[in-house]
C-alpha cells in the first residue's frame, strides 16, 4: 500500500527528459517517490491528496544562506557593503549566542518551508547550535562556519575555534537523520583570510570527504584588491591552494573573469547566484549567461535576510532569468526552464544530493511542493514552467513535503511550533538591538 497518492496534478518533474505530466499521479511510500505518470497506480493509498488545479515540482534548494540573519530582517538597509558590515552587522553578530542562533535558524526554516524551499546551504557561526537547529528544523541542510583570520602570525589550524567546531559537528551531527544534515567546510572569503588557512581547511575538507563553501568575487574591490595583492584573481589563487579540490560551492561570483569561469568549470564548482542580495548591496550582476555558455554550473541562493529581506527563492528564480535577458539585450537568454533547473537540479548537485532530490522521479526522496494555480495571479496556466518561473511567488506554495512528510500546508506547520519560536525571539531581539 502507498503511504500517499497525489492525484490529478500537473507534475513538472525536472527529470533528464524534462517530462511534464498533466492530470498526473505521484505515488509515495517510505519517504520515496515510487511512481510519476498519467495512469493511476493500482495500489491503494493511506492518504490521498487531490492535486486538481495544482502544480507539483521538486522542492527548491537554497545554495547560499545565512539563516540566523533572519533576526536582522529590515535592519541596516540601504548602506554600502563595508559600512553595512562593519558598522551595523558585525556589532549585532558579536552579541549573538548559540541559543540565539538556534531559534533564529528555526524561524528562518519556517519561512523556507512556507515558500517552497526544502534544502539550504548555510554559512554562519556557533556551528553546534546551527547543527541542532538543522536537525530540529526538518529541512535538508549543509551547514558550515566560515573560517576567518586577519592575523597570520597568530593563526594555528589545530587550535582554531572553527576547527574545534568542525570536529565536534563532524562527530555529533554530520550524516544525522540519514544524511539530511551535513557538515560542509567553509572559508569565509579570500579577503578575510590567507593562503595558510586556505590550505589547511582545503586539506581538512578533502581528507574528510566534505564539501567546501566560500564567498568568491562578490564585489569589484574585493576582486581587484586580490589581483593587486597576489597578482591573481580570487578564483585563481584559491584554486592554486586546493580550495576547489573537493565538491565546492562559490557564492556570488559577480566579478569573475572568463579565465575564472574556465577554472570553475574545470574544478566542477557550483556558483551560488544571489541576484537580489547582489542588487540590494549594489555589488553588481553576475555574468550568469556567460557562465552557462562556458559550461559552469549555476545554482541559486538568497544570501542573508539582512541583505535580501526574505528567503523566497521564487523571487530569485524570476530575477535571475530577467537580469540576464535585460543586461544582454536578449530575451532568449535564461529561459524559464533553466531558471527552475538552477533552483532544483543544480542546487541538489551542489549539496551532494543529486541522487536524492531535485527531480520528481521514482526512487528519489518524496521532497516536493504544490502550488495552487486557481488563484488570481496564477490562472490561467498556458505553460506550467513559465508560470513557476515568472508568476509564482513563495506565498503561493500550498504544501511542502520532505521525505513523504507534509511539513507545511496552507499556513499550518507540522513539526515546527512557530508560535513558540516567535516567543523565543522577543527577548533576543530586545537584547541584541538595545545593547
């Protein structure tokens, strides 16, 4: 017997053949998809979901976030990047405790579930607290603490605080819940560290078989200062020091050169494109169309809420497509399907989950979302892919399922106590913003 049958749904599978089934059936058992097609399975189901008027697609993957910055939504808007960081963000972050980060990450995950995100790749601090929040939140999570050091003479990998947190999380949390939660290794960025640190953390990642997560060429000044300092771009110097010798995600890549793109392709690096954040901080527009032309894999991220104001990946999907059309004066660039592919298949690969999530295919995890298209703003649906890429907003998601379990449906959460979480945030917000 099936656990769940979704019937009469339009299924945008995102599989290799780009199948789209109308009036389709999706069978689910033991957390896995057992069937997707137009013929109703013979097996009975314990639960039946009527998908009439709904679009089904794989849940979205956010490949670059700082989830705990949900505490800073709407704080420190409209500043230049360095002023934003040094005068506003860093002072607040200096007051955060591990418990603060735990509750903030649960709050962020509630937003992600309600807007169709099932998986996120997060870089922040207080890694054990991040890990516990990831376990309790229910989403797929790749978590990391971005290593930084501005004093090479005082640096020691063995005694570094990030190393200690990595080892603790590797032992206690990595692979939790059948690898729903994973530890990544992270170097914050080229400009916040130096070659010795890069080499140590790159070696650790490779030895332990862990993914790498790094900010890369986010701003023009960052990129040009690196060239002035080392005679090479951030991409080139980090590659020389082994940073991309394991599966890696490079966030932003706004100022990468064509030579950098060749390196990213050769090293099989996934670029995490964050169009909303890059525009809000006036960092620029990443040359994503050129990256695709060069064969570089590009996924999508929201960055932190303080530089975005939400975790709505549907907003990123639409903007990612439209920006490349506009700046290149070519409406054929970045078609709707490619934008959806960035938010699903590319993100799944970046996390090392390309055989688990990212498509509606028998044998994959039943981790999907439903969108009600019979509401104003979405109806009629002439093209399901175009509707998902250009019309849907996160608030249009009616159901989010992870491994066969409904975690969100029509405003209700099954797993997260959002009222309790919000109550926990009140004293945290008072303390950190009134210190």
